[in-house]
């Protein structure tokens, strides 16, 4: 046939060769993402541990995705402002959230929760997790956790926290609940102030992060009784877990992870999760997280969703039973 092809027909043939019509739509979408920079929203301020880990992940992801991953801090209301912002963005993979464990508890402290942590965002992947330490003052006459619990049942004591609804507060209330004691909660405007008063003997117990407490423990200015995770920490292998120390059921971890607006296309979700797991397998990731007494936690989006789905009911019950609110 000698029919002369028009310019339009030639372009149509070229287009069909460049993008085969038989390719599934999902596959073409996966190949197309990302075509522009990705925003990674951190709902806490610069310099916070969540921000530090997020910037590390963003830098590594930028190299692997071939597009810049830009960290933006949207601070306020214990992480709620940045989280609700991301929940309202298009589910196209260009706006992601880097959160930590307050993601689960912050909305539970409100009379009208601003978001549902089990439904309103899509878990992409957990990045790392870290236990805390139960520490007591040097003037407390207890050598181990069992002795401290017995002492707390016989005389008034208190514990400090970084503020109402913080993990130090909730960890203290969980201790009260499981140990059947009534330590008085003393909230401060930050963990630094809580530690200052604790070292001065004005409170007797803290649920403290490793970076905040470990230098004081090693310097002999406070005593650690146990770690709050499911396993001993390599930073202080001599410290038992709460279970080993005599308080079954006590388990408190902090975590970091990435979430996205609900409805993120499956190919994009898988791509980000795959890249996260590759990053978490590197020595750089292990070294960074170890500074906070943390470890990498690679896994699937489903693994992360299971953690959130299991932890939220536990914290909701504790918050309701202890009548904790931050409104």
C-alpha cells in the first residue's frame, strides 16, 4: 500500500513505540514517579531527633530516587499540625510524612481527635525504634526495680515528664498502672527542665530517653533500673528489660517512620518502602540510630500498620483510664 503517511500518523506510531499500549497503567505510573521533588514533612522542629533521622533518610532517598527529597518542618500541637496537613494532601507520592510515636498518642489526648492514627494516613515503612530507661535518683533507697516498687507502695513519690501527654508522662502512668503504685506526675516544659529537677532530688523517677539519661547514668548522677524495650540494649547490656526486672507487660518504645496520604498508589508505596529497607541495611543507618540507643526496623507497610494498630488501643485505654487530656 502506497498511502502517504501524514505527520499526525507518524507521530502516533512513534508514540506507540515509545510507550507500548500493552503496558499496565500501574506499571507506567510506577515508572513515571517521581518526576519532581518530593516533600517530606516533619511535624517537629529542626534539631529534634525526628528531624535528624528524617534528614538522613531524605538525603539517602534523594540519591536513590533521582529527585530531591526536601524536608519541611511544620511544627505545632505535639505533631498534630504537620500530620493533619499531610493527611489533606493528594495521594500522589509527592508529599510524605516523617513521624514518631506521638503520631499514635497525640490525637488520643484531644476531646475531638484531629485525625485517626489507624485510618487517616497510609503507613509506608518504619525506620527505627528505641527503648527508654527507667531511672531513679541517687537518694532513693532502692537497688533494683522490685525494691523501688515496694518502696513506692509505702511512701509518696513523684515522677517528672516533658509535659502532659508526652511519652515520659504516658510511660509513668503505665508504670503506675502495672506496678499498682501512685507516683505523682510532675509535668515540665521539656525534658531538660524535668531532668534538672530530678537531679536536684525534687522528683524520684523518670522514663527517660537514652540520649538524655545515659551520660548522667554513666557519670553516676542517676541510677538506671531497666530498659523499657523487649530486648536489652547493647549500649547498657547489664540493664535488664522491665520484664526481666519484675514488671511483666511493661513495654514502651519510641519509633520513627514514614507515612503518606491514604490512597497512595501501590507501585509508589512499594517503591518507597523498598528504598527505605535498602537504606536501613547500610552501616550509616545503623550508626546514626545507635546514637539514640535505637536500631533499624526494616519491614513492609503492613508490618508498620500492624504496630500502629496494636499500640493505639493500648494507649487509648491507658489515656482514658488515667483521665489524661491536653485540650
